[in-house]
C-alpha cells in the first residue's frame, strides 16, 4: 500500500478516536503515534496534515457535506462515513497537490473498507457532486 493511502487510514483512525473519545486532535495524534511508531515520517506528516486540517475546518466541512447529502443530517451519518467525507472534502477543497479523482477514489476505498455495504456508493455520490459543482470538473460523457 502506498504511503499516502496508509496515512489516510491512520488519519481516519485518529479522527474516529477524536469524535468517539472527545479528545483534542493533538492528544489523539500523540497517543496514536505512541502505539503506531513504526510508520515512516512521510506517513506521520501526511496523517497529521489531514487530521489537523479536518479538525480545524470541521464545521465548514460539515456544512459542505450537508449541502450535497440530500435528506441526510451530518450528525446522523455513521461516524466512519462522516469522517471519510470530511477527509475527502478537505482534500478536494484544500489540498491542491492531490488530484481530485485521487481524493475521491481514496475516500471511496476507505469507505468500502471501514464502512458498511453502501458506504462506498454514498461517499462517491456526495464527493462526485462536490467535484462537479464546486471544483468545476464536468461529469464524464456518456
């Protein structure tokens, strides 16, 4: 698995701990790295970038998700789906070094791995709408 994919998995685990455990991002990251110290520095740096970015923009990201999650309240979504969407939206809007399709594919892969049966489709549908409507990428031609 590529380093950034590993970092995204680590970030999802940390964000889950932040939300479920109610701990600050800095403390959750510190505790996580004490348990997972064998990851290379590139993984740790990218994980930290995602966790800090998502944590500091959480309210804005949730508003963005709400805009595209028709008939869904963010707070009622599964914790995994909610955090995968936050990560994907963060990468789409605030990480210009990551191609939009990569951000979406990585989020969908995380949702499929850690979410329920429909999580991948759910995440893909929302992030695809964000891509088309906010980032400005047209839908594929039929």
